[in-house]
């Protein structure tokens, strides 16, 4: 066995070790579906706040009516629950097809890495809402969600890190331009997820 063969074999072993330490059961198509759900949720939120006859554009005011706020919270919870359900079901199906378990040390480490930023962002948003600072909620959730993805990217596709960074950038832009909160929300949770899902599906899942 010459030096080239040895280096090739070492490279294959390294690749196998890297794959075994990564959670690869995240479905790209689930990202597309979750993105579509987020776009529907964003559209519903816009119409709840501004009405069906409102002209699309920059908003420098926020509706603090309790009924509107409750409707927005319900929309957010519905989108979150359905998205998580879709993600888990499709990840389980992908893992089963590959003869793997969705619940393993790598997936546990991934969830732990995401938990702190997500919980912090969620609690911070609840405090903002309780104080009536609704205009900063969209940017807060985008930033903390991006941080959670960046932390979790160590345990899964490298594209997740790029997605996380882009979410943070959009969150900062939403913070600078709070009147476009719904737009940045749609771009971050909707469009970026669709693009990410298509890339992952094409790169790792299509055969």
C-alpha cells in the first residue's frame, strides 16, 4: 500500500467519523414546508394587525390591543407546533429509512446546544410583550433563533451555521427598522428556511 492509498484510506475514515458525530436526519423538505408555514403565519399576522385593505409598507406604529395580541400569539403558537411536528415526523422518517434512531447522543447534544438561546429568546420576548414593547419581538426571536442554529451547527449540516448567521443579520436589521418586523419575520422564518431546505435536499438527499 503506497502513500496515496494510505492518505485516501485515512480520509475515508475521517469522513466516516465526522458523519457518525453529526445528526444528519434533518429533512431538507421539512425546511421547505416549515418555511411555507411561516409565510402563511406572517401573512395572517399582517392582516390581523393591519387589516385586508391596508397598503403594504413601513409601519411606525404598533397595535397594542389585547385581542390583536392574543390572536398574534395564537398564530405564532400554531405555526410553532405544526412546524415542530412536521420537522420531527420527517426527521424520524428519514432516520428510519437510513436504519438509524432519531434519539441518540448526537441529537441530544444538538437539542442542548439549541435550548439555552431558544429559551432565553422566548423568555426575553415574553418580558417585552408584558412591558408593551411589541415592536422588538420579531428582531429578538430572529436573533436568538439564529444564535441557537449557530450553536447547533456543530452537530449537523454546515449549512445550518450559514442559516443561523443570516437569521442574526435579519434580526439586527429588524431591530434597526422595527416598522418592517413582519417582513423580516417572513424573510427569516419563511424564505430562508425554504432556500435552506432546497439546498440541503439537493446536496444531501437527492439521488
